[in-house]
């Protein structure tokens, strides 16, 4: 996420290392690089100008004179200005309405709007314990209604039926009536997307908005479109009273133009970001956390939240007890840990939220390749007997050949897995010892090349 921007910005700020103090000359040199980094990231020109002017004014002011080093002072100023640019804090959904609280979803076709409805419904159900009803008023796109029905079933919320012969406003009125009579807390209305902004589309969604009077009108936009995403958001904002923006496909956005521009241009907060195709891949947007990740300071709070969501507490308690008793970490545990990691978004997602050099390891992990490697490892472990999983030292040449044949891989792949397992075993020993977490994080840097997909 935002790898290119992160590399360029951190590189620009490193130019101040070794300087005795912040001066107009070295600030100007650093900001020239920062400006180039932002423009390459497809950040809107008015946003770049405002940002650079604010950073320069503050860096030359009295605020940084007592700082430890010029580099640290400049990073602090840039971090604070990035946070301001993106909105200071997370803007939560406003659901303070007579039930049902109505959320209207708008956006262009292909931005991931229908999938986002499913993801947000799941989030509301699980984190806020809301009774959610979803309905599709998209009577144009083939299978749009069926897609939402499948998503509703997948995330465990109720779906209100509609079909292509109905008018969007009639669907909306019927859904509101049903939601009221069956005491739903939230009604989410998916609307039709178009390939481009047109008058007919805007007239239809304006009529739907007037009919529903939603408490939240969210614009869903593909972050990878950069400047185009911001322009589209601005056009919708002029036509509708938007209350917020959801940026999808943030995990694939290495530039960051949309994330840094949309709040400044539209005046509307980014409320959520989509990070992956799984129904769990939607996160509340925290400007301070994203700024930290851009500047290489990590996002430990989001990592902790991911762990809390994905961890199986019973499994974790069993693992802790086992390690404490000195029984050790075996291949069955290794497999279990990988399954937990997948629930938390995978190795790449976890590593990129870590600060400093550890976070940089994520750049060596290719998401699709990492997932493929993890599936291959599971296949190899599944081809072992339970005795072999519990006592890997039993696995000699003949057993390796049998395991390789059973999992459809080479003997070299089996050897590679056993080497990876030995590394993980060492990490778990560190974790169970005094000062374990610190030792484990230090050891992570030495594991490059041993983790799946690296």
C-alpha cells in the first residue's frame, strides 16, 4: 500500500540527516524532493501546493528549534501535515436516526460498490451488533441483484428481494417499509453504477436520495484511479450531499494520490478503506495511522486490531500453555499459525504495518505469491502423518520422498519447508522467553527469504 510514495518521501527526508540545523536552503532541497514525490503519486496540484507551503512555514518557524535532529524535526512536521491533509481523525458513521438508519451507496461501475456494501454490512453486524438489511436498486447491471444476495448470505445479514423490472424508487420505498416493520437498525441501499458520469445517472440517484433521505450518503471510489478518483468524487459531491468517501483497492495503490487529495478537494471525510477482496477487507480510515505507514513509522494499532479480529482465543491459549510447559512448537502448530495469519490478511498485510526496517520486509512479499506458497506449505504438512507433524526429526530421506509425492511437490520443497519450520521454531522459543517479543521482532529481520513469498 502506497509503496512508491513511502519510498520517495522517506528518501527525501533522509537528505536532512547529518545536517546541524534546519535552514531555508536544506528545507528547500528536501521539499523539492517531497513535491516531486507527491506529484508522481498523482496528488492534485492544489493539494501539493498547500501541503508544501504549510510544511515550509512550520519547518522555518519556532516549533522545531528544540527538536533532537533536523531530520526528526522535519519528519514530525511532515507527519502532522499529512494527517491534517487527510482529515485529522477517523470520521465514524453517523447512525443516530430513528431506525432504520439509511445508508445510500453511490459510485461508478467497477469501483467495488456492491462488494463494499457486503463488507460494510459485515462490519456493522460484527462490531456494532446492528441488525442490517441490504437491498439492490441496480436494475441495469446483469446479476447485480444476485451478487448482493450472495454477499448478504455470506456475511449473515438479511437481503431484501428486487428485480430488474422494478423502478429504483419503488424498490427503495418497499425496502424502507420492510425494514421498519421488521425492526432493522440499518438499511443499506446499493445503487446503479455507470461507466462514466452522465445526466441520467445523476437524475436517478438524486431522486433516490430525495425518496430515502439517508443519514449517510457514501461515495465508493477506486483508489487506484488517482486523480480521476478525486475528480469523480468532486462531481458526485456537487450533485449529492455526500457525507463520506470509501476508497477501495487501497492494498493495490502504490501511489496514494486519491488518499491524499480527496478530503482536501471535496471537503468530505474518507470513512473506510478497502484492503483486499475478502469480505473482512474493510477498515475504518485513520489519517494518523496511514501517515505513519507512509513515513515508515508503521501502524501498530491497526495490526493489533487485525490480530484481535483474526485470532482464535482458544487456540492462542492452548499455544501459550504448550510453549510455557516446554513441549515446543511442532508442524501442526506451524500450520495452525498460518491459518490464523490468513484470517488476519496474510503476511504482507501484517508486515507492512510494522515500523522501521521490519515494515520494509513487506515490500519483498508478493501478495499472490505469498498466498500460493502458504497453500503449498499446507499441502505438504497435510501429506505428513500425525507422528511426523509432532516429531519433524522423524522425517528422513524416504519419508521426504513419500511426502513430496503425496503433495505433488519436489523433495527440495519439503526440505525448504522444514528449514522454514526450524526458523519459526526458533522464533517461538524467543517469544516464550523473557523479553521474547523484542527478541522476536529483532529476529524477524533475519528471516527474509524464509517467509512464504519472500
